[in-house]
DNA sequence: CTGATTATGGATCATTCAGTCCATATTCAG
DNA sequence: CTGAATATGGACTGAATGATCCATAATCAG
């Protein structure tokens, strides 16, 4: 068979050991899988969906990622770490109102309607999968912590409840948006809530 | 075959026309289906799950409800009407703080972890099914309206944003609860948010 | 009773699903 | 070069899926 296999190794793959080297970028494939799960959810995503999007044969898929469930957990964990890191950066980089910037980033009223992958997972799977519930809980608690530090850098512990209220509010807007409530109304809601929730 | 079929008609079935009468209560079957969808979501619920829970053969199922999708929409609509009616009753019956009572009823921090069926549907299906999105939007707007009337019976239109903030907050707590955040923390959050959000 | 009409049970169907297998290809160590 | 080790393509598998079909049962109108 012809093949034009790339002569050398691939972008981000570690130094090859003995056997034949990977013909794909594992990190990129994981990222792609994450997007598919994000758009369709776990149950509605088939292996064909995944392998097609990732550009892998089934052999490569199972060889590299184990199975659908395992890949899913990796993808979700990857998403969570990324999202939390980004949110921290936003909270720290803002010279103005960090809370406002965070609310905007989470609810993202002008973005698509995929929502937050972790929230999607919690809703779909957490009641029946303790590992997902655990990942979800940690994710939400991380967000809460960032809010708390933004609200009171000196004593974050004193504003836990308020931080959790902001978290809940931001998460709630994701459902509104998915249901088709116009972005400007959601933005107004956040503005309103922000001014009213200020101490 | 023996059979012991109930000699007469069934509980809530309308007067029989020509053919053989239904051997089950359609309303009860719908209610049961609703519970199954509520617990497992749409994709994860199989026809065997449904027929087993409803106590129907496939013939009866398809004869009475069309198909899985159609039944699902009926079940969701049924849930929504019920939930909105109940919420209205709670808001009107409370002599104390109606908003607080509504928040408690929606977030239900001491209930199970199935959340709100409509929110589950929105998260799982709304981005890919406009009918679900429409049902979800109407549901959320109904909640918002009840909040608005509770906040200011004279001029509900003037407090739309605040009503939507309460809605979002209540919906958000459902995710927290599903993720395993302790009920008492959620209750504290609501109390805190309520006092702070008061005008 | 007879015939029309509707419901029921259960077999059946084509499709899709997640996951396996094997022959072949590509690399490294020696 | 030889052989061990790993990756790849793609056919294949058994189970589960949503949905249909048909023979039979139960009812009503006449």
C-alpha cells in the first residue's frame, strides 16, 4: 500500500522506544475527543464519532486510550485543569473588577451554547458515576475558591458563601443560554446581580 | 392462555369505543416514563427500561405513545406543567417570604440528586433539539415570572433582572448538589444570597 | 352469533454499538 | 541483516438498540 507515512517522528511525541512509533499527536487527539464530548455528551458520542474526529483507526484508539470511558475521564480532567488555570489567569490579570471578569468568562454570554463541559458531565452522569461527581465537585470548588480570593484576597475563608453564590449564579446562566434566552438579557442579569451582590 | 384480565375497564381510561379496551392507565404510565427519563436522561434510557418500568409490551407502548422521542416530549411537558403549577402554589400559599420558599423548593437541598428534569433536558439536548430548547426556555421564563411576581406583585416587569438572577441562582445550585456539595453548604449559600439580594 | 375494531404478547428485524483480532507495517537493538 | 516490539488498518463479533409485524384476545354494534 502506498502511504507517505511521515518519515520522521511526530510533533509532540516522546522519544520512540523499540517498536513502531505513533503516527498521531496524542495530546491533539485528546483535545479533539474533548471537543466531541463537549458538543454531544458522553452517551450520544459513539466510537465512530470519536475515531472519525480524531483521525484514528480503532486499533490506534484502543491502543492509546484504553476505552471510551477512560478517554472520557481523561478528556474531562484535561478540560477542568485548563478551564481552572484560565479562570485564575483572568482573575489575576484583571486590574478592574475580577469578579465581573470571572462571571463574564464563565457565563460567556456571547459564546456558543456548549456550556461548561464539567457542568454538562455533572448533569448527565454525576448521579450515576462517582468519579464524574468527584471531578465535578472539585471543579466547582476550585471556581468557588477563585471567586473567594477575588472577593477578599486577605481572608477568602470569610466570603465562602458569597463566592459560592457567584459560582451558582454563573453556572445557572449556562442553562439559560442553552435554552435560548437572549445573550443581552443574560448580560443584564449578571450586571444587575453584580451590583446588588456587592457588599 | 389463562389471563385473569381485569374484567371491567381501568381506573382513569375514558369510555371504551369499539375495540379491546386498554389494560393500563395511560396517565400513570406517562408518569412512570417521566420518572425514568428524569433519573437516567434521554439517551441512557432504553426502550426496555421504559417498557419494564411502565409494565407494557412493546406493542402497547408504540400503540399508545408513538415512539421514544414523542413520549419523551410528552413526559417533559407533563413535568413542566406540574412543576410550574406547584411552584405557583408555593409562591402564593406562603405568608412569609415567597422568594425564600421558591428558592427552597427549586434547589431542594434535602431532596434527591435528580435535579430538575427540564434543566437536565436543556443541558443534554437543547443545543441539538429546538423543541427541547423551546420547552426549556418557556419553563425557565415561567419560573422567572413567578419570581418577579413574588418580588413585586405591583410591577413585576420592573424586577425582571433580579427575578432572572434568582432563577439562575436556584438552577445553579442543582449542579452543586449533583456534584456532591453538602446540602447544608447549599442552604447557607441560599440564605446568604437571599439576604444580600434583597433590595 | 358475526364482523369490525382495537389491544396485547412476543417474535423478529435491521442498525448501531463498544470492543476484539489479525495480518501487515515500521521502528529499534544487536 | 535478523528478530523483538509496537502501531496501524480494517474486518469482525456479540450484544443492545429502536422499531415493526403478526397471530390472538377482548370489546362493541348490529
